C-alpha cells in the first residue's frame, strides 16, 4: 500500500492524510480515495448480487443495514476517542511532572488521535456507500439513532430532532442545518412526470429566493422522494423529520408536521395531490400535506401550494 503522505490524485496532503501522519504510526493508512471506492463497491456489489433475484424484495433492508454497520462502527470509535480525551483532560489537570504521568498523557493523546482517524475513515466509507445507495435506488439512507456527521463538504442529511436541539443550544455544529429552512410535504401519489417537473420548478424558485436554503421534509414516498433527489442534485442540505409510527401510531405524519413547523421555515411548499389530471380525479388530497399548510397559516409562515403551470 502506498505511503499516506500524498493524495494519489492531487499530490497534496488531504485532511485525512495529515491527521494520519500525526499518529507517527509506521503502518500506512489507506488513501481517502480507496476508502471512498470501497464504500461504492460494497453497495454496488450488494445490489448486483441481490437484484433480479428472490431476495430483491429485501435489498433495502440489507443495504441500509450494511451502511448502518459502518455508521455504528464510527460512533463506537468516536466514543473511544471521547473517553481518551476525558482521560487526557484528567491527566493534564493532575499532571505532577513525573515520567509515568508524561507517558500516560502520551498514550491518551495517541489513542484519541488514532480513534479520530479511524472514525473519519469509516465515515468516508459510509458516505460513499450511502451515495451509491441513493443513486441506485432513489432512497436516502439515514440512521435509526443519532445523527450523521458529514465527513465531506457536500449536502448533509440531518435528523430533524437533532436540528431542533441544535437550533436551541447551537452546540453541535454537525447537526446544525446552518441555513434557511424551506419545508416541503407531498402526496404519495404525486410521483408522475408532471409532478416531478413542478416540484423541481418550485424548489428551484425557492433556492433562487434563499440561496442558502436547506430542504426539510419527512422523506415519505411519492413527491417527497422527488424533492430529495432534487436536493441531492443541487447539493442542498436535507433535514428529515421522519414519521415515527412506532411512537405516534396513525398520528405520526401529523407529529412529523409539528417537527417541520418547529424548525421555523421561511416558506412551506405543499403538493396535496398529483398534478396529473386523470389520476387526480380518482384520488383524495393527501391529509398530512393539507395539515402542514394549515399549520403554516396558523403560525404566519408563508405557504405556497404547488400547482399546475398556469
């Protein structure tokens, strides 16, 4: 394996490689590009093996579990780094100048730095795998617990609960949307070509109004999946307020709306039914989308229904 001193593509040290060099470990670290390639390969191979087979119906669970495994490993290692830093703080506070104390401080420093590098490496693999998953399936992976600390300066995906806590405390930069929130809610049946064009039009308009916008949605099927694809294409930060049916039962879509409103969006966009006239005639408007528009009106938030081009 080549030395980690230089990036094979640019010849310059990346942040990951610079951190690895600080470890003074004689063993080389894998290149950042190799880690990203690994993440892509894991998901691509998995989808290739299970696609068009009797296990195809379960590939979503399988792929999400694989990505989640990298995420869980990164979190476990991050906790190890935190414990090492706690030890370092304690040793620094009680330092008596002895050789034993100095050795213990060096060991704690080494453990914390090694864990930081390992955590960053796993985040590269995780993010690449998640990107391949979205590209292949149109689905967006998110952890069941905790948040995703983005390892690269691209569109981040943030759990709405984390974003709400951060909006109050402003302590955790990894979960701060750091942008103007635009909320979007759409019907499951709004997944036709007509719907996609108008959803893209509406979101392009919103981005022109608020260039730093973050898109907040529940990630439900239909029009909201189309909106998520738009966010990925535009590298727009995505804030997910997923409906928690285990906790809230049939009220889950409406509790998710409460989370969207609590994010204090500057604008709420809704599409309560498909814009395909023939299909819409036989379908009822989507209640949760209508509800979000009502909640926005009650709070004095600008609400714009997505309509057929006039």
